[in-house]
């Protein structure tokens, strides 16, 4: 099972907000990586919130959905 997900990334010091859309095989592990600042594109944000996710049958479907969102 693969997942497509949407995060809300908040930087309270710089007053920035950004949506991040991704796909992964292990949603819990990937979310933990985002929250522990192990992902370059989200590590500058103070707060990471999972807004939405959906399950996909395979990587191709998850990637296509990621690009659509």
C-alpha cells in the first residue's frame, strides 16, 4: 500500500505557511522524518501538520495522485 499526503508547514518566526504534497510507502515513518527535520524541503518549518492522506494500490497511482494535487 502507498499513500499520497498533504502537509501544512508553518514557520512561526518568518510567518510563512506552505503546503507540501508527497507520496510514500510508509506514512508514519515519512511523517516522523518531516517532523524531525530530516527532509530538506520541510526542515526550515517549526510545525508540520498532516492535513490529508489517501491510500493507493501502487506507487504509480500514488505518484499520479501527488502530481494531480
